[in-house]
C-alpha cells in the first residue's frame, strides 16, 4: 500500500524527525553586560530563547556538527562550551587574560581564540577540548583571529597596532605582518579565499589584501570608526559596520568602492549573515538591538531587541 505524503510526514514527525521541519538556523547574539546569549529564529526574526553564557560573552563559533557553541568569557579568562540542545554550559577551556574573537578552522579540528592582554592567539583542539599551542602576536591587544579559507593561515587584527599578523598554522609561527591603518578590527575572507578585508577603526578605512602575497591591493574609505566585516556568500559584496555613524557600508568587490550606506542602530559592531545570504544581522552595542538587512534590496527590514550591549552575532554555517 502506498502512503500519501501527508501520512509520511506524520510518521517521520512521530519517529523523532522533527528536525526536518525545523530547518531554519538560529542566530546567536552575545550580550556583554547582561552575560547571556539571545537566540533569534532566522526564519521569522523573533527571539525564541535567552541563556546564560558566563559573565561577559564575546566571540562565538560552533562545532562543525552544530552540537556545541564555543563562547569567550572575558572575566573568566576562559572559553565556555555550551551544549546547544540544552543551551547549558557543559565545560570550559582556560585561556589567557581577556579572550575575545573565536573562530573555527575549515576542517573543524582547531579553534583560534584571540587573547587581548596575553598578546597571543590560543589554538584549541576540538577533539580533546584542550589547548594545543599558542602564538605570540606582533600587534598588541588582538581582537580577531580568522582562518583563511584553506586553513593554512590565521589573520589576526590587534587593536593597539597598525598591522595584521599572519600566522602559519603548520609552523605555529607568525609568518609575516601586513601594514594597515590604525586599530584594525573586523576581518573577512572572500569565498574563493583570494582576498581578505580588514576594517581599521581609527583610519576609517577598509583594507583589501591579496592572500597569496599578503599584500594590500586596495584601501577603501569607509564610515567613521569602521569596525565589523562580513562577506556575502556570493563573493561580490562586503559589508562593513561603522560604529560612530550607526551605519553599514556596502562594498562592491569588483570596484572596491562603497556603493551604498544603510542606517542601523547605535554603535554597530560584529555581524553575521544567513547561510543563504538573504539577511545580514548587525549587533548594535548601544541600542541593545540587532538590525536585520535584506541583502538583495540593501534595506533594513527590522530591529530586534536583545540583551545589554551586544558584542556580535553568530550564525552556524
């Protein structure tokens, strides 16, 4: 006897396959001052949960299987490990003083954590949950430590410097430093891995870097206190948040020029983009909100109230 699709769906749901129905991803917002994480359903842009994640959560990334969320906690000098099924902290990794950005390697085997006061990047083995090694940086107060698309390099921005450190993951050493503007912060790589974009806050500029040569190929005027960077999955557009302007600039990769500026909340910071590239989520640190931008229309569609002083948004890919 053939079953109609309706009855098949009922059988799957009854057998515990509800995840098939709940296909939409979640956006996680780290709220520094309220010490928690807001969970947003990307399908309808509504808050569905809030859970504690240390005293001052900042950077986030998920395990490759999507079961764990890794969150840096500044006062604890630690990386908190959150089970995403229960949304509870199940473990931690001790780090140096004031950890910030957390990023996963493309193969999922390593995490890179920028540790500000330690002036280093700590590399965590995801299989063991322990630190494998750390690399001292040339720049002071590193904030972001982002893997290149092939996992060979980690680009490190340090707030109290005018350079980006390039760590060779294989040799566990700084391979070179790239001269950029004052106070480099957000970093993003194009999908093909050929270019990296660095926002320099006190220079009000974004620097485009050729990854093969580690050389600056373009300097793009941005808004005041340019900060966060997010690259669209299509590789044609780069978004930069401008903290003092309360805007997001749209960079055309072909011309390396700002083509549009979109008004968001106060002090926009770190951003995330939905896996399909349709929506950009912008953490507004002084508005206690997340602005949602339609990336096709390049217009803000809504503001979502979150916790106190959101540092950034993370959406598992």
